[in-house]
């Protein structure tokens, strides 16, 4: 005689979600989240380099240009979006 095992069906909680836990959440790469943001269209924004020190030697025009954000190259977007799963 063989014994069959049947899955135990648990009652649903009031929220309507199943009681089984989902897979673990993916972790965001914190260094990337501090440097990059995903725009509304899905492109990745980054700050421009060279605007932190040595300001006396740089022209005002150059410093104004460095204030603005820039976009990450399309070849690198896939790599950065992998680091920002919820971005």
C-alpha cells in the first residue's frame, strides 16, 4: 500500500495574498544608487565629473556646464540598470 502526500491548503489571510513567501528581494547596489538615477523614459542620468575641487582654475562657463546632469552612454545603461533593480 502506498501513501500519497497531498499538499496542505492553508486558508487565505484577510488581505487575499497567499501565505507562501515570495522569493527574496533583490538588493540595490548602494554605491550605484548614490551616483545614478533612472529618468522617466528609462534612461540613466549621472552627474558630470570634475566639479568638486580646483574651482579657481576653472572658468565660470565651465563650472556652469559641470552643474548640469548628463546621460550615461547607451552601451553602459544595461549594466547600471542591473545594479538598480527598482530604479
